[in-house]
């Protein structure tokens, strides 16, 4: 009995090590040739400590989802200084993450790529149709309940870089604003990289309560199909948990990007 249990454990550990190895390899490859995605961390001064904490949880989730993705992105954290950096450094295993960490702003760190920088913002006029491997997409690292409405649009305009919004309105009607959280945007981009299908990406990532009714029959059918597929994912994710739940993860899990519980913060941008 004991021997059997030890054997099962050994097998499980072997499988985990193998998966970890494959994930590391995918992330290393993404660093060479994956889609560039930046989380802009220059807004820490505009957030409370609690909001910074929420953002850190969202970043942990982004890293975990990226590690599991079949087509991971080349992820950057830029403008990583002060309290933001302190809180990130407290994540067990953060030092070993396969991600670009920059204290410089993206505009400095990616100076030679300025014409390829695209700030993603719900306030942009341009709608994103496709993801272009040559471009680098920037996401505002903000948890603000849209208190700072338009701030990323203004930043992109001031810096003279391109901006674009996700094509949400082409596929669904939201019951509230189209302002999503950082982890939702990252997850949508990753799903799109995998499937090249915005509709699937939106239906799989945006919680049903945020998606309004009033869809066409075709949309409703598509939703049913995707929802059935997504049911497995949701079950595997273990649902949404309170902020702080990721504290339950072991060092090893965080290091591996196995933190797979969605931050509850995906509800917090509704007030826009
Ligand atoms: C919680 S929102 C921050 C809202 C903030 N008030 C602003 O002006 O950007 C976090 C980030 O996710 C990205 N984002 C959220 N919804 C988006 C959408 N519909 N289209 C494109 N980017 C979006 C933006 O980069 C945004 O800065």
C-alpha cells in the first residue's frame, strides 16, 4: 500500500517535472520570437497599496496563464520601480520568472521600436483587427475602477505612439463598460494568438455577467458552443477566488506559474 502510494507520487512528480521543463522551453522560445506584450507599471503613484496588491495578483495570474499557453507571449514588465517593485519582489520565485523586467519605461527600454509600439486602451479610435508580430502591445498596469479615465489614451497621444482598442463591440454587447482588467486583456491576447478568433477569446475570458444580452441568434449559438468548451477550462481553473487566495500557492507553484486561480479583481473595473 505504502509502496503503491510512493510509486504514484513518483509518477506524479515525474509528470510535473516534464511539464515544467516543457513550459520553461515554451517561455524561452517566446522570449526569442513570441508576440511582444508589455505591462506598463508606471502608474503606481496613482494607486492605493491595495490596488497595487491587486495588480500584483493580476500579474501573477498573467504569468501563469502565459506559461500554460500553447503560444506564449514575450512578456515585459516595464517601469518596475518603488512600491510596485517591492511588492513584485515579494512574490516567491519572482527572480526566476522567464519574463523581461525593466526599471526603465517602455519608451526608453524599447526606444528603437517606437514606431511599433501600440498602446491598448478602451478609449482608442482604432480597433484592433489582428495581432502583428512586429508590433509590441502595451497594457496599462492600472487597477483604478476607471477613476483615471482616458489616462492611457492621453499617454499614448503625448508620446506619439499608436493606440488601439480590442474589437469587443464587433462580437458582443457588454452589460457595463468595455474597460477590462490587465489579466483579462493578457488572457484575451493569448487566446487570440492561439485561435486567431476574437469571438472565442472574448467569450472564454469575459465573465458572463459582464456580457449583456441582446445578441443575435448566431452570436447566442456561438456563445453556447464556446461556453461548453470553456466549461472545462473554468472547472480546471477552480473558479474565482478572493484577492489573496494566491497566497495559498506554494513557492514552487508560483515559480512554475501554476497559480491558476483568477484574481477576483476581474470585477473591479465595472464602474467606468
Ligand atoms: C483597468 S484598465 C485601466 C483603465 C484606465 N483608466 C485607462 O485609462 O487605461 C487596464 C488596462 O487594460 C487595457 N484595456 C482594458 N480594456 C481595454 C479595451 N477594451 N481595449 C484595449 N485595451 C484595454 C488598457 O491597456 C488599460 O490601461
